[in-house]
């Protein structure tokens, strides 16, 4: 056993010398090993890998028309829902309804307690005219405040888009109701009040 280990050690010591003496043989052996490994890798990852892909590609080419139609229907439904939201006008809960008697304050109660006032029915207070509200309108910091003071309700995005185009600020389709666009529209509306 000790003799075999000594022989192996001697061979390993002489190996670099023998390899250096015949470089062409070493180069040829290494070249053959590289070709064998390259061929194995090519076979493994190129030729064998192509066979399953051809089977899978047949299944991938099938187009599921029913699933596609369901998705298209859902998209159309969502688009219709979004468009209907723009057209819908919401009731302002803070606006006085016509024919509704306003709340009476204590000073008004004293005035109505006199015999002259009780003979006539209470009249609805008239809406203040626009010139009286101009200061409040000019002090509005956003479109919501401006329209609540002016009309008691705010127009929908679609209605504001028409106003946007009427005022010469751009096309109706460009208006999306962004904060920047609302500020420009508010500025334009305030400028018209001061003219």
C-alpha cells in the first residue's frame, strides 16, 4: 500500500514535466474533452429542450373566445358605469327647497310677534343678488366654495368641461377636473366677476 502511494506521488511530481514535454498531446486531449462536454451541453439544453416546447406551443395557440368576450363585456360595463356617473346630478342637501319655510331666528320672532306681522303670512327671504355676493365669490379658495356660494350646487365634471370650453380655456375633452384645471377655471370665473 505504501509502495502504491509512493508511485502515485512520483507520477504526480513527474506529470508537469511530461505534460510540458509533449504539449500537442495535452492540447489534443483537452480539445477532445471540450468537444465532448460541449456536445453534451448542446444536446441537453438545445435538442432535448425543443421537444417539450413544440408540444406546449400547440396548446398555447388555442384562443379562448368565451373568456375574451367576458373580459370585453366587463370593460364595457365599467366604462358605461363611469360615464353614467358624469351625467348624474346629485341633490345638494344644503340647498333650500322651493316652498320650504326657513328657520326663524330670535330677532325675526320678535318682529313676527307684533299684531301687524301676524296678519300677513311670512315671506320667503329673497336670494341675495349677485353683487351682494361678489365679495364672498372673490374670496372663494376653490371651485366648490365658489359654486356653493353662487348657485348652491356644484356642476358635474362634464358640465364644467362645457364651461371650460365656453370660457376659452381649451377643448371640452381636455378638461378632466384636476386641481390645476379647477384653479384656472376659478381664476377665469373670478376675472369675469370683476369686469
